C-alpha cells in the first residue's frame, strides 16, 4: 500500500489550506491517481487497522440498493450514523439536549460528548427496534444504493445500472460503456450526503477485469482507505460472477484532502512500514454478486499495525 502512503505525502507536501462544508478546515490538493494490481494481494491498508467487516457490509448495502442505515446497524456498522442522527436531532420530534453543531462540539467538549453519545445510543436503539422510526429517520435519501440499482428516469422508469453493467461485461466485454454513475444532479438535494465516489468504469483485457473510480472528494485519512478496499472488493465480486480474473483498481481523486484534525494521525501513519497484503476469500458457491452475504466474504493473512483514531467531519 505504498501508493496510499505516497498520496498522504503528496497532500502533506503540496496541500493548501482550504475551508470546507464541515467547518473543520483541510489541506487540499486537486487531481491525483493511484493504481493497485489486485493480483498482488487485496489492498486493505496495513499501516493502520481497517475493519474489513465495515467495508464489506457497506458495499453489500450499496449492492442491495438499500438507503436506510438499519441494515448497517444490524451488521454493527456505524459509519453512516451521523448523517441520519443529524436529521433526527434537527427535527421537531427531537426533545433531548441541544445538539447544535454536534459534530464539532462532541470532539471538543467532554461533557457534551457524553450527552451526544447517550443520544446516539438512544437513536440506534430506536432504529433497530422501531420500524416506523427507522423508516423516517434511518433513511438517507437517494444515495448510492438507489442510484446503482434504481436510477429513476424523467419518464418515471428505473434503471438497474449495476445489473446492466454486469450483463454487458458478460455479453460484450470490449464495451467502453461499462459505467455506473452515482452522481444524479436531480437527486442531490434529497441525499444526506452527495456521493463522494461518483462514477466507476470497468475494463476487460486478456481475461482480467479492471475498475477505475472517479472520486470527487476524498478524506485521505479516514475515507480513502475504505474506498480503495470497497471498490477492490466490488471488482473481485463482479469478476467472480463474470468468470474473469482481477486486474487493476485505479483510483482517481478530485479534491484529495486531509482534515486539519487528522494531520498528526497521518504523520504517525507515515512512520510505519507497510506489511504484506491479505488475501480475499469468496464463497465460490455463490455465483451472483447479488447473492453474497457477510458470511461469504473474508480476508486471510491480515496483520496490520494498530488502529489510529480520528474524528469524522460531518
């Protein structure tokens, strides 16, 4: 994963201070590309621990076309909680302590952080136990899963982009139209968070499937390692269904940034030597991407350096 560490060095060396939507502040660069040969091992970062379970459950959530955090919570995945939680605490139905600017305040004020966690725990409990509450406040709008599996046209019809691209790979692997887009301008206002990984394209050569992702915005420390692993996993799953080997994952970034409160964590990570990459294990009995569940996906030989904590900018 030296490619990722080179990205970190590039942003630290060339990034310029820039304000952002969250109010946290970043150092930012524009335009960067990494290439990963998937034959060399599964690109799960080794200079800090990345919870593969979270990567896999989020990707399966996308593949299912789901847009509600309930599935994620059922799989102990909390990475989308803050956006749904924000919707609840800003609603008229919320009666707990004031959570204004909760994302930043919970990082700076220990007393507030305790209240924040208590309300978040209550929120998660209600999402899991109350279907009506989950339907209202667990829903994130027309985010990735909706666009991948159920893009709505101006004629009111729907397009299953992911199913269509898999069918085309099988029928016409030389096609230059093997593209799935999550960026739907009409639906942006309805999304809890507009898609950061906006478009991906597949390419078949000599029996190998490669994937290139264009990501408009990349949180280098927290988000990008997840994105690398997620799209590498997606490439493996689709190659498996289509009877292909894996080729490259190519990651193209627009605004590649390090949040101001992640800089020391990035520098710590750069002191660590990368370890051998793990191997991805898929249940070969599952033939379709859409049949895979969590128990069908695992990694072997993953021995990373310890996790490094950092706050999420919401």
